[in-house]
């Protein structure tokens, strides 16, 4: 039985390959022609990117997004987890996390090309509700909380998902159709996602009481108050979780403990401040929450490979020659 199922799966994959190749080829052509330097498009929430060189790993935040690579390859690191994805693969970031990422395969002749869709909780919740309405005859059950899924995942895009993405990008050439058809195609893309390999992560974005939502609330609080000390027990209580459950779910989503997450945010913020050159190293360390300049310099060097002042000079020199 197992061999039969494997044979069927292999046959299905072979049949899908030509369609996938054709869709990726069209998507590449569309993105290469329509991508803007700032990645925005005329459709709200739709992003197109084109990069003509790999670049160095840079710290940023993931946002809550689905991203498909049409050409090239990308590497992302979150805590101790590393993700690689290339043509025909997509990434889902269900929580806005501090990441370090860069394109690993891109050139002038073959630029890295990508499509992104910002994932809106309200749209996912509406679709999930319409797809699985609670029967009126059955009393509501108290759902058992599920463990939070990882905040980032990578999977192969199905031909159906690629087809919907291509039709969304085509709308950029049809202004008269965009307002009506874009929301419908967004809904189709979300439908493909919540029925795909990363469905758990996508579905939990739309659930107000999911473990992922509780962790997202904590992530948002730490990000907004990164320079303030906090007690993990208090943050867990504000999310309606026990300390042990909070620790477990927070690490499952972010690959970091709450204190490590705060440190990542502090160091990313400090790097941006140093790049502007408005303050010296000691002042920047204090502004992001460090009482000790030596501790700030030590942790900064461990994270970015250079002491703060040298790293800032290196970044400014790179920005001037770019």
C-alpha cells in the first residue's frame, strides 16, 4: 500500500512539473518588468522584489508575510534556526520576528525575484470562518489550546498557489480590474495557504485565542518596550499563560527565549542608531537599555562580528559606495 501511494505521489509530481515551470517562467517575467526599488505595488499588501546581487546578511524584521521565490535563493536566520528557499518555494512568517537574511543567489544577468503578500489576520479569520462554520445544532466546544507553531516555515508551492499568484501580479497591468479582482485572488491565495503544508501557522494568525496570537502579543510588547526591563512571569500572566507554557510556546515560535528576543531587538535598534552617527557608542548602548557599555560592546560584537564603532564605520562606507 505504501509503495502504491508513493508511486501515485511521484506520478502526480511529474505531471505538475511542466505546469509549475511555465508558471514560474511567467512570474519571473512579470516581476522583472514590474518590480519597483521600494518593492511596493499598486495593490495594497502585494510586494515585488528584484535584487541584482547577493548582498551581505542584514538584520531586519520579517513582518507577517507569505513570500515566494521565482528566481534566485534566499537565506534567513531566526535565533538558532536557518531557512533556505529557492525557486518554487514559499516562506510564511506568521509573527513579526527579528531576522538576519540575504539573497544567496543573485546576479545582474539572473536577479533574485520574489513575490510577497502581507498576511492580514482579519482576512484569514473571515476565510476560515466561511470554510468551517460551526453547526448551529451542536453546542460550542471549548477548544484545547494547540502548541504554537514555528513563526517561520518553508514549503513547496503547489501549481494552484503559483497560478493564483501569477493572476494577482497580472492585475498590475489591468487597473480597471484591480479593485474587484484583487480581493478575490487574495482570498484564493489564503485558501491555498490554509490548506497547504504550513496551514497550522497560517490558520493560527486568524485565531484570536491561539497560542500563536498570545506569543505575537508578547513579541509586540517587547518590540515596543525593548529598552525597558521586564519580568517573564508578568509578561506570561498578561498573555493568560503559565510561565512554563509561555516559555515553551515563545521559544517554539521565535527560536529564542523572551530575554534573548529582547537582546536581538536591542542590538538591531542600536545598529540603526550607530549607522546615523548621531550618538557615541556609550549613549547608544544606554538608549537601547544597556547599563554597561562594556556588556553592550561585547554582545554587539558577538552578534555582528565587529565592535560597535568599527561596524558602524563599515556600514556607512558600504552605504556610500552602494
